[in-house]
């Protein structure tokens, strides 16, 4: 209850600041909260908008699944080997710092226009955080867990499935929270650069037309969606940590 009150107060403060900023810069630069809500309500009633939402959602789902599976498998393989982990982790952190937009022309050359390019660009944003969180979680595991698996003469596969994965799962979910936001960003950027469907395309088209109401409405929709998913993942991480 206390958290809900705090979040409600923060949301109210943001709306007030948004309204004040609207009065300062004018409706030509920033739509008011009420205008944005009305514009979003109108968009939600159109079939075309939901087709764009479905396109973005499909690309996001594919990118998240590939990023989670690939990041988890590679993180486990590299994490259980101390030498490989120590060598690879700095390289991954440096790769993570590279602006992914500079690589988008290569993505287009490799995958062409369409869904595959957006998925690939989303995976590029999300896979590294999951790998790093997985490797870090393995490094911070209590040694007694691995010693217990060795004393029970578990195979490597059994140790990973029954000891390592349950122990690192809360950290993996925390990595997924970060990966989700970055993957969504990557998919949207991919749609903004080279796509004729999706919410990223809607944003680019609205920016070209100077349609502030549409820009703010799509941004509000994405904000609510991202906060809802992030909150769900946060609750899942807390429950796993308690267990």
C-alpha cells in the first residue's frame, strides 16, 4: 500500500510537471496530458493502430526469446569456466558500450528489410546484458552449492539444471528486466530506420508530419507498456529471491 501511494504521488508530480512544461513551450512543441490521453484513446479505437502494435509486439517477442535463450546458454557456458569468464566479460562490456545504431547498416545488409532485421537489432541490444548478469550470478554463487553437487556426483548437465540455474534465476530475471527495455528500444529504432509497419514507423511518420499529438500518444502507450512489464518482472525477481 505504501509503494502504491509513493508511485501515485510520483505519477501525479510527473503529470503536473508535464502540464507546466506544456504551458511554457506551447502546444506546438508539447501536447498537454489531457490532449495526449484523448489522442491515445482515439488511436486505441482504430484497427490500424493495433496492427502496428501487433507488428512491434511480434518483433519484440522474437527478439526477447532469442536474446534470453542465447544469453542464458552463452552465459552458462562462459560462466562455469573461470578463465573464459574472466577473459570474456571485459570484451562483452566493451561491446555493450558500442552505439548499436552504427551497426544498423550491417544488419540491413545481412537481414534485409522486414521483421528479421528488427529482431536482429533487438537481439543485439538485449543479449549482452543477459550474458553479463548470468556470468556475474555464477561468479557470486556460494561455493558450497557446487561442492554439494560434486559430492552427490552430479553430471555437468545435472549440476547446471538442478543447482546452477535455480541459484542464479533471480539474477537472470534482473538481467531480463534490463534486456527487455533495451530490446524494446532496439526494435523501435529498427522500425524507425527501415520499416513501414510498427510503432517505430508510426513515430517516424508523425515526426515527419510534425504531428505532436500522435508522437506523445505513442510515447505514452509505450511508457505504460514498458512500466507494466518492468513492474511484473520486478515482482517476479522479488518472489524468486524470497524462495
